[in-house]
């Protein structure tokens, strides 16, 4: 297994994102090393998804910078960032529900199956489309979805939908993959399989940053974990350090006491 | 690479379309010409709707093509077939410019924005008598030139001949629209419609693709406009008003927009009802009322449009064939 390098591939410096009076991300900084599986955790409403939305260009930061491969990319368009290799998945099932499973992944190959307008019109894009189809089927096979290629995405079980979401993102051939709660709604067996897939994706040269509430999975999978609370950095470190940090325990217990749910524990 | 059955069906369709004008009266032939042009208008509109955006400016785009083509022939002496193509390009260019403000909006706001943009263009036609002719518009637009083969001279004043010209142009245009939809471009349009955030996250530039759909749709609307202007010989701002746009919407909704033949069914059926039934019964004046009633009925009882009738009937027949008792039971 290849360990993470020293060089950060993705960095946030003093990110701030407000929604009206609410500061969802508050002067937040972190660095993800190339080749790492980097966890981002925190109680509900801590600002994790908002952080992903800012990094991936869905929201511009009110202040601060996002650095990708050493370059300031704050405020760039999501599609431009995807073209540079920074791709995210969504919390919940965000898929092209009406398209087939295969077509979902084919859309994911938008950037790699390039052809001009006339080539598409005349059918001269057929070789590149064939290659894209083959790659799409490979990706489906990687996630064990090849049998379901012809099904509409909406027919898939929740676990399969989560996998398809990752398959779509992966088919964009990212260098950095941001996963927002990849294991939510999966049974323990599916979670274990997904964990091994995430490791294989990383071993294939993709840096992974993931938000997840399943602590066992996070502790098992991640090289480094950043904990955020109320939009700000709480603690950062290796899983063992974070796990036993009183501030982290306090934050989660506090949140659990507040809403009585405690599903983050 | 179409299947044999599809080819055969197309062949029969075109044979029927070739015989059709000879079964019609002179005035019905004239209606058939306009119908063919309207098929292109509504089918090009459908391409835009693939991205999920519904515009209220599509008929104005047709007008841009009609005005541009008419002016190019009148003022600059451009030959008519070339001017029609240029009319399409003019509509495409106007759409490209309008995309910049319009595609900052989505859904309802885009709908209203496209309406406002269309009204501004119509205002320009009305306000600037030179070159647009003001409220009266342009008259005595050059006709499509006769084609002389020596042994045979085709005169496009004849509705039959113009019908075939329009049929060829429109069929070719529909083929191009079909190719676009079947290519990755069409897949990307659908993707943007169903989940624009996900599309964007894998690198689709939604703005560019929405613009592309708008530009292509407007190009073919402009071609339809050119066909119209050089046939009728006159255009004016009222002809491309919002009431005409409402007809396009009704054709698209009543026919359905899931397939290319949906809006064609819509415009054909409604035109037949309009021309034969309404005009025949002398109900011309209550036309908007009847259109409104048809729209409401179809939204209530046929929400997926006329295009969904065929598959539904087939499914019912298959069920009946397999299980006659069930069909009998239902009838009882
Ligand atoms: N578009 C928005 N408009 C207004 N407020 C928002 C918006 N998005 C997020 N927020 C608020 O920002 C805060 C952070 O939300 P965010 O979704 O980033 O939390 P999270 O850490 O992902 O939580 P969870 O674990 O529940 O997914 C919350 O209080 C949320 O209500
Ligand atoms: Mg979240």
C-alpha cells in the first residue's frame, strides 16, 4: 500500500462562507496530502458539505483561498475544476434518475470523450464513444454494477445508488475525489465493500477526501482526520489522536445532547 | 443504421406525404405548406426543451430568420436559398447573444426573460421602419426562384411545389435534429435537464450546453421563418407575437415532448382539427377557446401527450392477447 506523500494537493486557507447571518464555514484551513485518504468529520451542521461546495466551486468563498496543486482556484467554475481533476460526489442520491445506469456513467465521461460538433453530427465520434462505453462498463464492473447497466438509475437500491454516484464521479478521472457521506444508508457488508473500493481508488493514484458519520469506517480508512465544529477547525491528526481527543468527544457529546439523536457517535 | 422496420415505415410515410397534396384542394395545399413549416418550428422548440428550459421567444426567433432572409434578398440581392440559410444563422446569432443574460436564469425566470427578450425584438421591428417596415412589416418579399430543368420548370408560386420544397428542407432539418439528440450532445442535454449540479460536477459546462441547445433550436426556427416569409411574401411583428407562441406550446404539450414524433403529432392533429373541423363548422372565432379546452383536457387525461397513446394501446393489446379473461373481466 502506498502511503501519502508530503506535498499537499488540496489546501484551504482561512475559508469563510456565510449564509445571511450564519457563518457556515468560519476561517477554516486544512491541507490534504497527495495520495492520502483524508477524513473530514464533525457533528451535523458543522459545515462539512458547505466546505465541499466551496472547494468544488458550487459556492464562492466570502474570504480565504482554495489551493489545488499549488494554484489558487477559489471561485472557479465547478466544470472547470472537474476538468482540472477535482471532482466531488453529493450527500444523498444525486443521480440522473431517469437515465440508465450505463448512461449515468457515460455522462461522467464527458471530459474524456471529447469530439467536435460536426464529428458528433456525422457520427465521426464513434471510435471515442466506443472507448467511452468500454471504460464506462469497466467502471460499472469495478463497483459490481455491470449487471444493472440497462436499468434506470431510479430502480436501484439505496446502496447501489450510492455506488453509482461514486462511479459517475470516478469516470470523470479525478486526481482528487471528494466524497460526501459515501457509506450512509449502506448495510455493514456494503460498507466494507465500499471501504475496500475507496482504498483501491486511492491505490490507483487518486487522492480521496471524505465526509462521513460512520466513525468506524472513518477511523479504519483515513490517514488523517480533520474535525470541524461550528464551521471552524477543531482538531486535526491521525485517527488514534483524534479519537481520544477530549475536544472531539465533547463536540460530539454536546451535539448528541442537543438534538438527542447522537447518531454521530 | 436504422432497422429495416423503421426504414420501411419511413418509406411508407414519405410515399403518403408525396401523394397527399394531390388529394387536397388548392387552399388545403396552402395549409399543408404552413403545416410542414410549423412541424420544423415545434420540433426545433423541442430540442431546447430537452435541457429543461421552456422559452416564450421561439416564434420571435422564427421571425428573426424571416426578417433577415427577406431583408437580405430585398436590400442586398442575396439569392433566396442562400438568404434562408443566412436567416437561420441570424437567428442562431441572436440566440447566442441573448444566452448571456438569459442563462443566468432558470425555469420560470428564464421563461419570463425569454418573453421579455422576444418583446424587445418585436419592438425593434415596430420602431425602426427602416429597414424593418414598422408595424406593417415587410411586403413583396422575393419568392423562391423557379427552377428550370429545360424539360421541366418548377414554379414555387404553386403550393404543391413549395410543399415539396418545404418537405425536403424540413425532413433534412429533422434528420439533423435527430442526429444531435442521439449523439452525446443529446445525452448531455438530458443530463442537464435531470440533474444540472451532477452534470456540472463531472465537467459539463451547463451554460455552454444550454446556449448550444438555444442556438441550434433558434437556427432551425430561423430556417422555418425563411421558408414562411418567402412563401407568404409578407412578414410583420404581429405574426410572431405571443399568441402564436401559445400555439407552439399547445402543439408541444398536447403532442408530448419525450420523442421527436410527439410534437409532430401535436401540430398535425391540432391543425387538422383547426382547419377541417373548426373552419368547416364556421367556429373560427372561438378558436382560442377550443384550443384552451383541448390543452386542459390533454393535460388532465393525456399528460404524456399524444405520443404516449401508441405505446399505451400496444401494451393494452398485448395484455389482452395474453390474458383474454382479464380483458373480459374489465369490460364486465
Ligand atoms: N444554501 C444554504 N443556505 C442557508 N444555509 C445553509 C445552506 N447550506 C448550508 N446551510 C447551513 O450551514 C450550516 C452548515 O451546513 P452543512 O450542510 O455544511 O453541514 P454538514 O456538516 O454537512 O452537516 P451534515 O452532517 O448534517 O450533512 C447549517 O447550519 C446549514 O443549515
Ligand atoms: Mg453534509
